[in-house]
C-alpha cells in the first residue's frame, strides 16, 4: 500500500503523471498488478456518470427550448451557440492552470444553463420587436434591422447587471481558501470565465444569426 497526499493539484492529473512514471520506471513481475484507489476511484465513477449526465442535460435543454419557441430552427440556434459561449470558461481554466475534472464539469453544466438563458431571453426580445414591426406592416429589410437593434439594445443593461451580480457572487468562491475551496474554485472558474463570452455571444452573434434566419421572409 502506498499512500499519496495531493496538495495544490487535482487528483486526475496527479494520477496521470504517476501512471506515466510507474510505466517507465517500474517493471512488474509476473503475478503482480497495480491499482489506484481512494479518492481517485470515486473520481473515476463520477466521470462515468458525467458521460451520461452531460448529454442528458443538453437533451433536456434542447427539449425545453423547443417547447418554448415551438420552432426547431430557433431551438437549434441556441444550442449551436452554446459551445462558443463555453469557450470563455475553457480559456479561464487554462489561465488558472486547472485541469478538467468532475468539479469543472459541474461548472460547465451550470454555465451551459446560464448561456442558454441568455440566448433565450435575447431571442424572445428579438421576436417580439420583429412581431411589432410586422403588425405595423413593415416587413422589409430595414424594418428587420430596426427590430433587431431595438430588441438587442433593450437587453444590454439587464444583461450587464446579471453578469456583474454573477461574477460578484462567484469571485469569493473562486478566490477563497480553506476546507473544500479547491473543489469549489473549480466549479466557479468556468462560470466566471463564461460570463465574458456568453453575454457577448448573445449580444452580437444571436442577433446576426436571427437576421440571417428571417431574411427569407422579407418582402422584396
């Protein structure tokens, strides 16, 4: 039995380095075997569950989006933008030197939910503004652009306030120390990083994509 205390590193990367060194420097005799147990064993079980939880979460988000908009293309638009919204969390993990783990996976699941919420609200504002223009008989390219500007501008201040509140609430968790802080900081890190890219995506990319989707319905 060999007991290893991990401090300042996540278990997954530590075991990966340990396995590499052992495979290079230790020659097992016939009948001998190695196993890695303890917290790493629990981590492996959690990773196996995440492989089921993450696809199920994405499927649930897509179903809820479809029930909200009753349109396949609009639900697919929100889902297609989710990976781009999550890039901020991935880059922030890289800058902090964190590796992917169960804790960061939980953080990315939470970030995906918030990013979908940003996109849903933005799309609803765009649809309402465009519906008002159509009710007035302005079904032209200029009317669509005016509706997109009107709907997007209305979301700037609420989105900025939402992002500020989320970051203010997560920074103490990210920078905290003490028992459990290593896990909690890895949950908060994707959320903090994603609060940079997710709002920008919903403010710039979704309105542009919505314009491309609705151009086919315009009057020539």
